[in-house]
């Protein structure tokens, strides 16, 4: 793998993996989230190991991923409550 010539902040791979872990956790699938967390950490570490990201890129990816996972979970929750909540008749 060749060393990149441009900057990439934040790490998209790290953000996607931590968004998935966060969404699983907030959806109540805590066992799945705990199983996915080591994979997310390995993905983040591999980006540094392969010299395609700086540590700050990884930290940014984690923060963006957790934020996106949280926002996504809240949007699904709002959609679910609006469209599938039992109405009082």
C-alpha cells in the first residue's frame, strides 16, 4: 500500500465502525455492540499501522462515528414513535 499524498480527517473507516457500534448499543443490542467493538478498535488501529491516518484522524473518526450513531438512533426512534406508536382512541 502506498503512502497517501493528501490529508484525510477524520478516518471514514473508523467513523463507520464506531457509528455501527453506537447504533447497536443504543438499539439495545449490547451483546452485538460488545462483539463489534473490538473489530472497530482493530480497524482504527490498522489505519494508523498502515500509515494512512494520524492518531488525531482516528480520534476524530471515533467522535464523528459516535455522534452519527447517536443521531441515527434518535432519528429512528422519532420515526418509530411517529409512525408506529399506538394512538389513544
